[in-house]
């Protein structure tokens, strides 16, 4: 938790972090338990959504190669895994509409799991598996388009500190783009819940553009 808080403060600043933590305590559990994961009010069922970028020619050689995939993976790990960022990278990430920070687990932890944080206006907690630490030949993503795994995020129904329920991957795709597939539990007939799902789609479309800009700025060589 401490490592994630340090990373969140580094990316967003203490004032934004403090306000977001206040919303976490006062707002998120009510939204989760009453308005998003309540089987007495909603017809909850599995649903799938996915957000992705266009293929990213990271090194600007007009070819999509393994090197492009590795540069995109490096950018993602810098943004969401590294504890502290260099000043110019921190400034760019601070302007993102949303950012996750999933601190490295202890080296000896075989499960590669760790608490993670997600930050926009509200701070939220998630259970994270660092798939980038798993040997590539042993990594079996749920997404059929994935080439390099970065993290997998578990949004448990019993976790009151995140408003969604489901399973999420952050991967580099085989074509060199990034993807954010989400297997969620929600009520497709609920206007309120579909508004939440649609807002996630729109948010990560914006984030995809931010990632592309970051890759071009810092990892185009």
C-alpha cells in the first residue's frame, strides 16, 4: 500500500491524492455495494468490452516489428509499474485523465501479486498480478490478441474499494498496439450501469491516445 501511495503522489501530487482518498472512503463503497454489485436491484451477468490503440510504430521506421511491441511494453511499465518517474515523464502522465499504479511485488513472491491503485478524481484499490514478470512461454492471457502481458487486474465483488466487478488485462497486442480487455459483471438493461461502462470506454480511448503520444515522445529510438 505504501509503495502504491508513493507512486500515486509522485504522479498526481499530494493535494489531488488527498482529495481522491477522501472520495475513496466516503463514496466508492456505497456506489459498489448499492449501485453496481447489488443482485437484488440488477440482473447481473457477464459482459465483455475492450479498448485498444491503433498499431504503434514506436521507432518510426514504418514497420511493425517485435521491437515496436517491446517499446510499447516499456512505456506501459514506466507509466503504471515504476514507483517514481523522471520529471518530464511525470509532467506528461500527470496530464492523463486516468492512471493506474501497480507497484512491483517483492522479488520472492511467487504469485507476482500486489495491491494496485487507480486514480482519476477518485482513488481506488485493486488486486493485481504482474504478468510482465511471468516468463513469456508461461504467460497465458485470456485475450487472444495479446503478445506481451503487463498486468492483470482482479475487481472482486467483495472489494468495496473499486466500483466495478470483473477481470481486466493490460497487454501489448500482436499488431503492436495496446489493449485493455475487460470481462465485467453488470446489468445490460440498467441505464445507470451502462452509463458507467460507456464512460470507461470513452476514458480508455483517450488514454490510448495518451499512450501513443508517450511512446512517440520517449521511446521512438
